[in-house]
């Protein structure tokens, strides 16, 4: 087992077939090369754009006889949009079609996956990448080898949302890990290979490759693509060098174990009393649209009620203050806001400064510019027209 730095040459006590430097981040650790006697048949579980890169990497190995067959397994298409009229399929389905692979198999439950035991003897390796469900122990046992590609430096950020937590916590670096599948827990397998720490800002500068849905935040899109590329390269390296056979567990490096569970609605709330400007921007980069509330009292109602306010974007308030902003009474409390007519923005006060929003949505209405929002503000709020979000 050997530490790897992208500036180092490959050195090993074992025979390595190829000693040319690899792309940055590949890999931090590796073991001796194992000669694979026959091409592998792979049962691939995937769903999103991150997993597409691993599928493409596997398909590229068919050209050098490392892999013979790939069978893609994914979840069913889901209904979404207004009134759930739009049907959105998993990106991995289109990727599989472009590669001319066999028709994908749909699995939405443990029972569906257990039914795959009937075809398990046909396969040598399970690869799971962002599938979103735990592969049953019985299926893992039926197939000789298993691998998972995870977009974090495990054991840091075990769970469904490692990319979002890296952005939320304003981390400087991230990475990708290839591990075996644990029979009962997510992200507790043996670490087979791991990239060196990758600078997040450098990854973001590379930009995105795929076309994502509008509700995926821009920085999440970029990291899904760029870490997906790194993960695909690391997976290909792992398979070409036979590291999946009798894989050792790499001792954790300097990364403390932590969790990255699914993002909840409550996490997407802007909390003016406690969020700093940098924290709120980090939430926006990680989660996209954030929300807060406004108490309203329409003239026809006796009791006040809360309406949700959605903030489609946030950015630093970088303009010189106008006379309106200099008025100490305009932005005296966290959550209070003013309309900056000159730049058509809502300026909101936080504990340590202000933040700007240029697309906003009042519950029950479409997203709109701040000028339209303010034109209808009094009518929507009724008797409670104070300019303060909760």
C-alpha cells in the first residue's frame, strides 16, 4: 500500500504494468496489481449525472477486454412539476441507451433487488454509484465482488448528500473514494482507493458538462460532473489493476468520520437571526432556493397567517449604499428588508451585514422581480405590511 501525491512518480515494491503519471488525484492509495483472467460482467446500479461518468468509464474498459458486459439497474421514472404532470427519468437511462447497452432494469424496492438473485450467476462484479438504496446483503453475497464510488473523502460525509455538505461547510477540499459495499450500512465498506484532496475552487472553475434540471444548484452541478469524472477515472484504475479482488481496508487518513444525510426542507430555511452572510450564501450554493416566512393579515380574514417566501437567488450586496440604505431605521433588525429601486433588488439585513436577492416568490404566485414583488406586496400582506421576513 503506497501513498500517492500527484507530484510524485509511482513507486512500488510490486510489479506495476504502467508507470506513467496519472491524472491529478489518482489515487492516494493502491495495492499490488492482480491479473484478471477473464473480462468481467458488471451489474451496475446508478441514477444521476454523477453515476453517468462511472458508467462511461466502465464502458471504455470494454475496449481493452477488462469488461465484457454491463447491465444497468436504476429506479423508475418519477413524476414532478406542477400537478405532478411531468415525468422525469433517471439520467443513467439515457447514458445507457447512448452506449447501446442492454435495456435497463428497474428496481424500486428491496424485493425488486432481491429478484435480481435469479440472474446473479451471470455477473462477477456489482458497481453501485449514487443509486440511493441499500443493496441487499443476499445479492452482495451472491456476486463475487462489489464496489461503490462515493463523492467524498471517506469516512468524512457518509450519506446521501456529501457534495452539498462540502459546500454548506465551506470546505476547501473534497475528493472521491472507491469502497466495497457494506451488507447493512451505507458507506461503511472497505476503502479500496481514494483520490488526493481536490481543491473545490479549482473544480468549480472547470465548469459543468451535463445538462441538469433547473432545481439543481449551479455549484452542485459542477461538482457532480467534475467529481464524477474523477470517480470514473478512479473506478477504471481500480478495475484495471484488480484492486477489487480481496481488497484491503485503507486506514483512514486525516479525515474525521461525519455524516451527510438527506437535505430536509427545514435546512433550506433562511434564518436571519443566526445565519451570517457567508453561511446564507453557503446554504444557497448547497441547496439552491431558500425560504422564509411573512405573516400576513388579508382584510377579509380575522386571524393572521404565515406565507412562505422563496428566494431563488442570493448574492453579496456589493453596491455603494444609497441614501435609503443609510437610514438606520430601514435595516435595523435581522430579517428586515428594503427595495433597492436603482438596482431592482431586495436588500435583507442579517446579523453581520446585508444580502441581496433579485428573484423572489410569494407563496401562491410565480417567481418575479423585486419590482413586481413590491408592487403587489401591500395587497398580499393586507394589514401587516411591515417590511420584515421571518
